[in-house]
């Protein structure tokens, strides 16, 4: 996201306070996962936001130095780094306490995100000569729209720069009835800019609706299958390309569980937790190593450390604990520089699957779970 930085602490607090008053939507994002939430309360240097995930999912999913928040604001969207501070309650609801950002980054105003999958939305508009015409919506943003007319225009009937009126029934709750300025005309299709800017009572719900549509688009992209191995001319994977998931574990039942869960992402194979087996398997260049940690005893830690040192900086590896508390495993993972540390719980299989997919996407597609909006020309 590019654009202006907002650094004034009073301005930031006022923006967050107003977002809390509106119970504004926000997205919490790490390089691997994203969660939908909403603002609830500004409390000093912390913000209470709705806990839309379980405590464990929040602990493993949001304990990241790269945690960010994204939310709609006026005609634009804001993004900022934050941190999970803990859990709380507000107005009878479970909350997450996140840090008040030190700065907010504002999306560039030159290209407001345009939603072009709008369905059949009716539009009524008047020409500068006050002829009332109907049409349909082509796309829409927080600053303008493109409209398709039901009839052709006479030569000179519409001229860029002229003022018009338009009514767009976007949803049952969002009805835009405003003056617009004509920006361009191509056949029956023309672009308009809201002039003046929409009032807050319209802008806030429209901005939230556009933000939600953009997030849906990004989520669809992020859920694509992760293709790691590049095919050769014969159609077989190139051996030098990282491919497949490697489970380092002596537990065959865990292997069967993970095969059912992750087999659709990448082929998974298991090797015994010995240095010789790991080195042999590593020579085949796995895309991700899942290192099973059955206990956190001193002997297990001593055996684990030299084995993961062979992986550090060469391949992403995940510490996969079973039958233990999450806190000590997170501390161990931080010490060993694991990409992710998590206690596996079959009841949270979908979360775990998303986490693994996020690690693969982050590592091999480059960039975090996608943050880059589609570039469009201004309306």
C-alpha cells in the first residue's frame, strides 16, 4: 500500500475513536493469516477489537512481529503495524487488545479501489439538459462510478467536465443520490466523480462495502492452490525445485492425519527424527519441514536443537507440538527461529491448513497474504 503517512498521535487517536464509535470493520493480517474483526473501544494505548476467533487461534495466528490492521476510512483505506497485547472484555463481548499504531499509512488517493463485480445495479441519471435516462452500474469506488446507458447519446450530448445528477441503488441500505461531474465518455459508457464528496452518512457505508469487496477479492486470490514445483517439458517436476512437505516424526498416526489434511496442498512424506534420515530427506529439497515435538523435556530439546540447525536459513520449518501447552512451544520456536510454532489440535484442522498454505504462499510466491490492490484508473 502506498500513500501518505499519518504520524500525529492525536489524529491517529481521533481516527481510531471514530472507527470504534461506528464499530468499523477491520482486518488483522500476518504474513500467513488474516482475520476479520471490528473496532470496539479505544483504551489508552490499546484498542479493544472483537474476538472473532478462538483464544488459541488468536495466540498462534496473531503473535507475529508483522501483524497489521487494515480498515476503511473516508474515501480511502488505512493500514498500520500493531501488536497483540492480550485478551479482554468490553460490553459483555470477548475482545482482543491490540496496540494503538504509531502511524497510519493511507492508500494513494489517485486510484481509489474500484469494484467491478457489482451484479445488476440500476442507475438513473439526468443529462446536463435534464433528460432522465436509466442505465446500469459498471463499477464503483468511493470517489466515483462508471455507468452504462440504456440508449445512445447524441453528438455533444455529454461533455467531460459537465455536472449531472445520478441515483445508484447499490444495496437495500446504500442508495447514492448525488451530483456528479462527468469525467469521460466512451460510447454508451461514461465515468463520473461524486461532486461534492459524499456525505458521511453515505460515505461510511459505501467505503465499508468497497473495502469488504476488495478483501473478498484478495481472499479468493490467497486461497488459490500453491504450486511450488515448476513443471519441466515432460510435465514432471524439476528435481531442483523445492516441493512437498516433510514430516519429521516417529508418529505414524500423525502422518495419516496430516496426509488427509494437507495432501491437497503438497505431497507429504514422513521420516524418522534422526540426523541421517533428515539429511537424506533434505537433499530432495522439501518446500516445508514439519518438525514434530512430542514433548518439551530436556532430552527432547537437546536432540531437537542440532537437527533444526541444519534447516535454519535453508528451508522454512514449522514446530508442530502435540500434548503440550502453547506458551512454552512458542518460546522454543522463537529461540530456534522456526517459521511457525503451533500445538496441533484436530478440532482446529482448518486453521492449521490455512496456516501451512500461508507459509508456502509467503515463501514461494513472495510478499504477504496478498496486500496489493488492483491498479485502476481514477473514475
